[in-house]
C-alpha cells in the first residue's frame, strides 16, 4: 500500500491517509503510524462516539439539567439569611422559651423529674460550676442539711513560726551542734528538745525562724574556741554558697538567755533570721577554694589546721571543680594523693599516685594544689611517701544541692570548718495528716485542725480517761488472745506520740532509720550513728591506741637475757637481749673427742654429749706442731721480728705509714715529681740562689724559641753557644746584663 507523504515534513507533522493517522519523527527520518507509536494523546486521536470534553459541551449539559452556578446560588439566597425567613420543618424545631419551660417544667416553680432516681444533675465529666442556695435545707436521703447545722471549718495550714536555740559547748573543732526548741502542734509536730544533737533539722517552706547561736562569741562549758554558724547550700568548709534567705548581723551580737544553756547566764548570741520562700530555687553554685595547713607530728601523722583539724583527719567532702591547696611544712614527709588505701604501700614507691589536676605532688615544703577534675574518683587518700601511718581519706562529690528520699532539698547549718554541721531538710507546708481532729475555736467561731496529742493535753478529762483505759486494758485479737506489744513504725521522726507512752515503749522512724525509746518523759535515740555519740561505760570500754599500747606492754614480759621496755610517752616497746655465747665460748665449753654422741632430751630440755676418750693436750700440741701450727705469741713474734716496741703492732705500723692503705702508690707518685740525679728535663723555671758543680764547667747548647725579657736591673748568664730562633726576641732592659760565656 503506497502512501503519499509530504516531501518536506518537520518533526511532529501529522498526516492522515489510508484510514490511518501518521506523524513525522525527524530523529529516525521516517513517518510512523500513531497506532504503533508509544506517544498517544487526545490530539493524535480521531474522535469517536465517546466525545471529547470541551467547556462548551459542559456548559450545555449544566444548562440542560438545571444546574446553578455559585453566583446564581448566592443571588438566590440573598436576603434569606436568618431563621425568621426559613420555614420550620417537622423534625428540627426552633428553640423557644415556651418549649424550654415545657421541657424542664415551670422555672418559676419546682423542677421535678418525671421519673424517680433516674436523672443526674451534671456528670463526672460535665459538672455545674457553682450551686447557689438560700438558707433552706438540702435533703440527702433521710439527712437534712441546713445553714444552721453545717459547721464553719478552716482547714488551711498556717506557715510555721519558731524560735530555735543552738549551742556547741564541747571541746575541739568538729563537735556536735546541740539544738533546743519547744514542742509544736500538728501538722508540724515538733517534739520538745533541749540540747539535742539532732540528725537533721526540719524547716518548712514559708516558715519564719529565729536561730540564736550561743556558741558564736563566748566560750563556755568545755569550749576551746567559738563557733559561728552559717546556712549553706552544700556541706563543706568556708563561707561559699551561703543561702540568701538566711541573714544575720555578726558585728551586732544580741544578749539572750536560756535556762538550759550556759547555766542560764546572759550570753551574746549570733541571731540568724531565716525566711523560707514558698518556692526554693537553688542558685548556680560557686566552686569552693580551700587551703589546708599541713605539718607533721613526728613520723606518725600529718597534723592539719584551718578548715580541718587534728592528726590524719579524713577530709571532705571536696567538690569536683573546686580548688584545694595543701600548704605543707613537713620536712622529710613528701605529701601526695593516691588511689591506694595503704594496702599496697611501700616507702618511696608512691604506689597508686593520683596526679590528674595535681601540682606540686610529693612536696614536703610548699603547696600541693588539687583542682578536682570531673572524673575524679569518689574516694582518694593523702599519703606520706616515707611513712605508712601518715595517711587520711578524702571524700569527693559533685557540686550540687542534695535532695533526700522524699525529694526535699537538704542544706546545712555549718561552722566554717569541716564536719561541724547539721543537715537541714526543707519541707513543704504539710497538709492534714493522720491523728488530727477538728476542734471548735471560740475565738474565730470556726472549727480548726488540731493534733490529738494537743487535744488530749488541753482536755484533762479526756487525758485521764485515756490513762485509765491504757493502764487496765489489754489488746486482744478476734479470737480473744492477748496481743504482744511490738514496736510502732512512723514515717516522720519529728512526730512521735508524746502521750499515752509507758517507759520502755519503742518507736521506729523510717525517715532516718532510728529506733527511739520512751524514758518516761521524752523519746531517746536508742542507737548512735558513731561511737562519738555514745557515753563510755565501766565494763565495755572504748578501743583506743593508748589502751592497746598498755595492754600489749603488760602482755610482753622479758625472759632470760631479754628485757622488755615500754615507753608510754613515745608509744614504743623495746626488746633488748643480753650478749650470749659466741662460737669460741661453745668451743671452750664443749671438749669433744672421737666418736662423740649427742643426745637431746625434749622433756628435760637437756643436750648430752657422750664420746670415747680422745686427744690429750700433748696429742693436740704434737699435731699442731707437726702440721705447721703455732701459738699466737710465737706467730706475732715471728711477724714483728723483734721490732721496736713502738712498731711491733699493726696499728703502730699503720700510723707510721700515715694510715694510708695506698702507701706504696702515694710514695711512688711523690718520687715521680722529683728531679732525677742522673739528669732531667724541667717543665718550668728553676729558681735557686746558688748552683754548684763538681767541676767548674757549664755546658750549654740551647736555642731560644720564644720571646724573653730580662727585667730592669737583672742580670742573666748563659753558656754558649746560644741560638735565637727566627721570630723570637730577647729584650735586655735598661740597667740589665746578659753574659754569654
């Protein structure tokens, strides 16, 4: 089938012929049937019964089928834009006041549900906001509530206001703060304490406290120094990181008295005002900078003063990021830090030495500075490089405000020196707690919260009745058997019941894990956190170095030829032995012979030597003589060869030789420096006042090789021939002579 295509087509031209549609592909230079082409669109198709979409056809369709345009709809509803112009249907009716009144009942009368106990007023998720009622009643089932039988109750908890006394009458630096305050009511529930070494002191948010420090200015009791008091964000020496809402005026002491402090004598106190905010926000903390002064107590201990005190004290906490300087003045005792607790110590090896952040390590006179790195271990030790006993621990922490198990911040009442501190827990204002009741307050005409202990104390008849019942009643279980008394557990050590207790009653507080025992008037701590808090008894005494030394000294008793000497002041035990037998003594005592038998009796502790008859003195003498042996006298006489008495001993001979073990070498060296009689060469000038020879002749044959000057007034003589070398000059000064013979 021949197709007549255009002769000069361009790419994409369309040609219809023979019932087909063709297009020109200039890339291949050929006409291609559209049916066989991969490029097909509506422009290349011939319209069939399925008509192409056009705007005109759509408009015709919409008009034919009565569709409206947006502008038509807008114009059609123009002016009909409220319900007054819309006809009400049969299902969705209009809201009217009449219809609401019909649905709810007449609001000018009672609102009555049409079914009993079927409808709610509001729901758990959709509640009415306020309910306003007149003085009439509310009927709850069979109970009627009116404005006359509803009590006026004030359940708000007022912030605590309290005056606190503190003292430190013991000797030394690291002593206990003793706290005193009056009993408070629930929900604060402080028990009355007097001069008590508290494990922790609670302060409450929004509380107002006055703290009187009786140890700040005047020494009393066993005090050896005064103790100022600061409230600090973190534990540690110095006055860094003070709490801003605790203020005082240290230059303005205030006279105060307390019957149980300093014998009731008027004392100047440091008065600190503490106003705890409602929201406690820790500040950005300052890296501490602390300097310790370090000397030595002989070879037994490093002695600290300043922030820490005493021999070999444990230090800390020191904080990562802080700078701690040890000013060392302990000659012969190099100071260094180590990770070793002494287990691997060996003098001079510096085992486990820690040097990160440390400058001046091993100094015995100067500063050892420790800038604590962020990765420092929790425990290090300071150590003397020469003496194992000169050692102490260093506790290391991150610099941060502490929180306890209750999530409350813990700050510190503290002196400027380490260890003299009491933790302070910052607690939120408490809410109503167990064992509280509502008591009518005639002053406010309201019911207010009150703890039962206070209620009992204020109500004698109730207190007497409780005591009566408690003294006669037994606790029983359901089967009637008696209950054995047990320890009561409380979650707050600051609130323990103060009434209804019998001597010996026990209470365990879970906030500090301490057991308390009622002594008849107050709760006493049953245990102590360390032996410093215990009073020494008369039978089980404390272990001290002095007592150990005395005990060891009494156990070590000298025996035969052994003397034991104990020096209590130095703390040393010396064992001295007497001189015993020497080998020569044994030889003189034990005269054996041939076939000697030794028999040891372990029971009797004896050694028996049995032997056959042996050599006599004559036999020994003959043997020694025949074998070249002689007596010491004869040997010495042979050696000295009848020398003078001043030279017949080795000591006298040594003295004569100048006690010089190298006498021969010394003598040879001295001779080598002398001029030989047979002739010699002088390396320097020979100065003499007269020269004599055995014959009247001077023979010379010398060459002058260097410049020489005959000084003014001097005369020189030479025996010829004399040759003056080229370049050498002999200068004869004025008044001088040179005679050549």
